[in-house]
């Protein structure tokens, strides 16, 4: 049997891109920006409440914030991937109705083109909703884990050790929880 490689069409590449784990540059920038902000919140907590000096702990703060930013961003991507398909299924009927209302008057448009518009709009809505919910969910869970770790679990430790373990455990657990498929 002769095996030959077939190139994917643009439509097939776009469809595969919609269902892949890769995120767009725009989403990646949004994820890293948000994760940097939420990862910097513990800095204030440890500076003001645990009385850590920002000048003496600056390198520690920078390293742990960078690690936390990466892990929180990783969690955003994973949760978005899982949610996108669930949202797409739930919103399919409403999106179909909306798109069909808009293109109902256009008699020149073929059934295939209408279906493509529905699919594109459904993916756009699912992507937006999954992104916003992923950011909200992961931020809330991260902050709860930080507070539980720093004020309850590790309260008796030195503030430097408390900071490292709180941030590492909260961001690590967040990344771990994000890998579940349900």
C-alpha cells in the first residue's frame, strides 16, 4: 500500500486548533498577566501581616512569585481546556438560534457556510466563557489555599519558611487539581 501524506486544509487546521490544549498568544498573555497579579497578592500578606521585610526577602519573593505565576498559569490552561468542551455543549442550542436569526434572511448562504458560522461562534463563546471561569475559579482556589496554609497549617513556622511552603503548596496543589478531567 502506498502511503502518502495529505496536507490539512485551512478549515481542518482551524478545527484542530480549537480542540487542542494550546492557547492563543492573547490568552497566554492574559493568563500570565492575571497569574502574576494573583501570585503577587501573598507578598502584601507576608509583608504586612507576617512582618517580613521586603528588602531582605526580595530575592525570595521574586523567585517564589515567578514559580507561582508559572504554576497558576498552567492551572488556567488546564481548566480552560476541560471547560471549553463542556461550555460548547451547553451553549450550542442558544448559539445556533442566535446565528440562525442573523443569517435567516441571507438566501445566498449555503447550509455548509451556515454550519461553519455556527461552529465558529460556538467555539468563540465557549473559549471566552471557559477563559473567564478558569481565571475566576483558579484565583479563588489559590487565595483560599494560601490563607489556609499561611494562617492555619504553617502558622508556627518562621515567616520565610511559611512563605516558601505556603506559596509552593498552594500553587502546586492548584496545578495538581487542574489536571483532573472532571
